[in-house]
C-alpha cells in the first residue's frame, strides 16, 4: 500500500468514527477516579441518616484525598419502621482522590454541575440490607476531560455502628456503567 493510500485510509477511518477514539483503559480510569467518592457518598448518607432529627438530612461533607469536597444532603422517611427510604443529593466540587494504588497513577478532578442522585432503601435496620442507585453526570478535568455519566446499582449489608447504623465495609456490591467520551466502563466491584 502506498503512503498516500495509507494516509487516505486513516483519514477515512477517523471520519467514520465521529465519536472519537475510545480507550478501554481511560474509560476505566474515568470511573476509578470516582470509586472512593461513591463509597464516601454512601458513608456520608449513613452519617446524615444517623444525625437526622427530622425528614431532612443536614449536609454532610468530606474532603477528597488530595483536594476538593463531596457533600451529601437530602431526605429520609419519618416514623419508627425498620425500613427507610433515603433520597440524597451528592455534589462534587473540585474533587480529587489519590489513585496511586491503581495500576497507573493519574489525576482526574470531578465537578457536578447538578447534584447526582443517591437513592437508598434500607431494610431491617440496624443489621439488615441496603439497595439503591447512584446516578448522574459529573465533569472531568486534568488527565481526562469531559462528562462521565454514572448509572450504578448498589446492594449491601448494614450493621449497627457507634452512632446508629453503618454500611458494612467490604459488603457492598456496586454494578452498572460509567459512560464517557472514552467509552463505557462496566462496573462490578465490592466495597
């Protein structure tokens, strides 16, 4: 194949893929930079539930490992039932976690223009189960750029904690997708 023919083939191939080049590794990184934020959001939701004195859950915040913050607020069902529904909003502001324990060190900063939704169903409190979803779009900057759309399902265990209930560490399965310009990463992790 002549060099001009090869160049023409490359240009034609790029034109046929208007969404750009997809990278499985970068699609994975788009989620892994958020992985701790997902579990941190769950834990902050539990803290808010434990501290609530009404249907409103006061804002609970934590810092990212390296910079920025995550804030969780929302509402919980009232009453004395062993089963509760939580409707939470999650906001990321310049959020950056340490990813040095992953296979490749990278830095992705996340911001949410609109709150992500974290809906939880707690059953058999205090030592029952949790299920729910974590959904919404965040914006990436630094090593990766653009939007990433989370569509996650959560299944896990609850236990009595020092301040009420807690998510059992290592007992929450997170499944679903994280879709970005780099592709779709299939999430299937236990945290």
